[in-house]
């Protein structure tokens, strides 16, 4: 017998759920407990494995069904000793951290002449003879932006800078941290070297140290020399995994809603905003929708593994589940500040549903964007395959003050902002999960 289509929650029930979520502590407790009881969770390490065990138990205690860990293998890199100092003409110690996949210096470090460039374009324009065998420094002028667009604009100095430097015979690369803070906390993050390219030592120095280095380079009358020690190691293939849990829907024929975050973090802080907050938000919202009554569609929560070091979990999920029917994909992975805009990737045939979501979010101070939703890194393969996304855009003005630094800790979470996220996700998810559309868009 076919299951009768369920109606969307009415305005009154959505308002009740929204207001209740504004008092939410489920997400806050989730972030506090994960960062306290597990802490940093770098992909492929024993700490990430403990986070999976913790998460499976937590989702089961929250009433999720079909909770499991789906393991996969991945190449694993870990950091070692990290020091840098200018030795001429003005001695200074520098706060530095290795970039993920960085090569290593000799155990005793390396000493070389530093040549500096204002940005990646200036480095690209320099002749090979000016950089070969040198320690190269590259800066940038990243500024805060609400939508995070500065990351895409200035991130390439980290994303591809080391590879380009290695191809040109540079001895080591030091970059200004991809961040907007003024603290002596360097920002780590992944970089990648192309096939056949031998990784060189690559690190990021804090923004105040970058300012100082640029002043030294500007006023030095002779060579600027640096001693650099970075001793990371590659451990080969290690185990990572995704954690999955579900709120089972009443209609098994209806395509599911998938909501994602990433469970892993970098190892400098405890991964509170990146991305324990995202996992707390999606889990709390799914639980609140379940508390409203069984939804029509199954809601699948994906805590992806090893996102920071190569989006391995998102790819593993797609390889295992990409052929399953997904109605829409969402991800929370931009910190823990307030949601300020909603972007919809639902097709025009679902315009009424998009309109209803926008109206439900307006009382939370969330405006409707004109951009097309892209999902997030871990649901990216699904979106590229045609699954539509809905994006609840968080305010990123302060995000890159903390991103990938030792300062990414629980005390940076703003409880009211986190609760506003849960409220926004709850009403959006309630509408998507109870949509009466019979087939995936």
C-alpha cells in the first residue's frame, strides 16, 4: 500500500520548534564533551579513532538508529619538531608550524638565505635563478569577509605554493599564515605536491612574525638568513572512517536528506569551531526534528573522517553510498557564528519549498541569498553528481582568526550563536525531511 504524502509542518509548529531550539544545549554539550574527552582529532591517528568510538556512543545515546563506523584507509602525515629563527641581520625567533604534507628538513635543520615576495603572483613572476636553493617567503593581504571569500582568494599560497616552489628548486617555503588574526599563532592546513614532485619543507609563520620578517627584508642591506627545522613524517596508509547515524523516516521509498560535518580536526587546538561545532549542530537539529514526530524522509547524519587532510571521508562516503537516493545535501563546516543567509540549490520545481524555508528562517535574522548552494567539502561529490544542496551560511568575519590554530578551543564557542544555528537547521531540516515531493529532484 502506498504511503500517504505528509504535509509540511505548519507555521505554528515550526515557530515552537524554532523557539525551543534557541534554548538548545545539546549542541553546546556535544562540543564541550568532544573537545574535552577526545580533544584534537587529526585524520588517520589514534585520536581520530577515539573520536569515532565516542561519536558512535553519543549518537546512540541521542536515539539515532543504524549508527556505525565505516572505516577506510588513507595516507597519514604527522608533524614533528617545528622551529624557525632569523640569524642575520637581526636575530628573531619565529612562531612557525608545518603545513600538512610538508617535507622535512635534515634533523639538525637547514640554514639559508631568505628571499621574499609580496604574494604568489610575484613569486611566479620571479626568474628561477632568484629562488633556486633559497628559503622563499611569500606573503599576502588576506582580510576578514563575512562570506569567507577571502579564503578562496588568498588560500592558493598554501594550497599550491609549496608545489610550485618545489618544482622551481626552492630549498624551503615559508608563508604568511592564511588567517586574519594578529596573534602569534601560526595557522596550519593542508598542501599537496604533484605526482613526481619531491615535497620540500613548507611552513606558515604567524601574522605578527610575517610583519616583522617583511620589515627585516625591506631594510636589510645584506642577505637575510634563516635557520629552519621541520621534521614531519609520513606514516603510510592508516585507518580513518566515517560515523553515520539515522533518524529513520516513515516512507522508505522517499529519498533521504543527508546532513554532514567533519569529525576530524587539525592537531594544534581541540577543533571546537572546526568542526566539533558543525557536528553538534547537525546532530542536535536532527534530534529536534525527530522530537517533532517521525519525519517522512530518513535523515542521515554523516560525521566525515579525514576532511582536513584531503576530504578522504567525503570521497569514501560517495564511493560506498553515492548510488543511493539523496533528496538534498547540507553541511555545517564554517565555525559556530550566527547563520545570516540561506542559499538554495533546489530546482525551480521546488520553488515553493525554497520559499517556505526562507520564510521560516526570517525570524532568526537570516536573509535569502541569490547564490546557488554548493553544499560543503564532504558532500561535494554528491552535489557534483547532481544532488541539490541547501546552504545555511554562517558569519565568517572572525572565523579565520581561529581557523587551524592553537586557539581553536571550546572557550571560543558563543552559546547563543550556536543555538541560533540549531534553530535554523531545525526548521530547515523539518521542512526538507517532510517534503511531499515524491522523487528526488
